[in-house]
């Protein structure tokens, strides 16, 4: 299973190599935008993309990006709760 994380393209860093800076939750990472590139890379700045292993795979709208980020946060919280429950069970055993 592959998981694409929504990230906003904030700058084009290397036009020749089709590289851009993407940001998600304050974390910035350079990504390859070959899969979403058009004739003018600057049109990508400000757009949301699903990023997987350093590649922007698809453009998505901001609403979808926010919903996905919220779901990922919820999953993280659920995982923490499950880990706390497992720890409590181990402590009782």
C-alpha cells in the first residue's frame, strides 16, 4: 500500500531537474514534480499535491488536502491510544 501525504508546493528549486520545495505541517522537503509538471512550473507554486517517496504524484484541491491531513492526525491519535492501552495491559499482567 502506498500513502501520499498532502503537501503545498511553495517554490520551484531547480527547473531543469523539475524539483520544487513542498511543505506539510511546517516541514519542508524537496520533491520531484515531473508527474504534475506543465509547461510553466511556476503555476505549481501554491498548489497542493500528494507526495510519495519524494515525488509529487497528483494535484489535489486544498479542501481534500485538509481532510486528508485531518484523517492522518486522527490515525496518529488512535495509534497513540492503542499503544497506551497495550502498555496498561502489559503493566497489569
